[in-house]
C-alpha cells in the first residue's frame, strides 16, 4: 500500500541553524511529491512540489527539497531557519494509478527558538 | 485565503447527534476531497468527487459517514450518530486540474462530548 513516512516527529532548532526533515514514500508509480506547511491556527499551505525534471526543487521562504528516486526520499531543507518557520510540516505523495489521491505523512513539528 | 471555504469552522455536539459540514471549493476545480486530521497526525483521506460522482471512499468512512456533491459544486459531509472518536478536523481540498496542487480549506473542527 502507498504510504509516506516522516521520521522526525518533533524538531527543535535555534535560529540560523540548518534544517533537514526526512520524508520517505512507498509507491511504485510515477510520483508527484509535495511539502506542505501548517502554521499555528492556519490552513495547510504548499511549500514546494516535484513532478519531473531537476530533482532539486526550490520553494517559498527559502525552502528546497531533493528527490532521490533510488532512496524513495524527498527531504526538505533550509540552510538557516527563522523563528517564523515554527510550524508543522507535511510530506505528501500524489497517487495516480487509477485514481488521484494524495497521501500525507504524519507530520514534523518544528520549533525554532529565538 | 485559498478560495476553499468550509462551514462551520467549529462544531461541538453531543454524542449520538448528527452533524453536517459544508465545503465550497474553487469554482473551476472539478475534483473535491475530504480529509480528516487529528492531533499529531497528517491528513487522512476520506473520499473524493469528480464533479458530482463520488469516485473513491476510504475504509475510514464508516456507514455513519456520507458525503454528497449534488451539482458538482459544493459538497457536504454528514456524520450520523456521532461518537467521541469522530472528534477531529475535517478538511476539504480542491486540487487544480490536472491535480498538481491541492488547495485546502481552513477545516471544520468537530468536538463530540
């Protein structure tokens, strides 16, 4: 069955530290991959997405992610986090075999200390 | 504002009562999804519509749950005989065609007491 795993459930960093959040997926078809962010009290917002081409994708607010097909991974990175990056981050895969369904990971709660 | 609106934003109900949530998706989007999210979990797929046709339902959607999208525009999600385990946020999502970006509403929080 298709699934998305996010191994880091809680991450605490100081401002200016570098960030890497892991995401692994289990799906054998063509993958479309996403990272969404949910700030406290707000709806889910798209950070970045990968469909094809350059496996290193850049998103909003200085975030980037790298698709590594051989590792079934799509890790999120940011070189220098800010206090305003405190939020919950969700990785998702779009399943396209016979349906269009988005499967989400359990999320990683990031807290950035000022 | 994503253009996806949900109503009500919060609902507190007694166990055994019925509740209904409404979603108004982005008007030009044909597909509409319902997800459920509980604390510490990611959104879990419940069901989705292509226009007015309900194309897939998750096993999470018991017989007490029903969703409709009568004219291919807004959708409703009804939960009958609510249980405490139904307490969650119910999210509506409207993906762009061909479904490359999914836009979420702000969700409807349900608390069953």
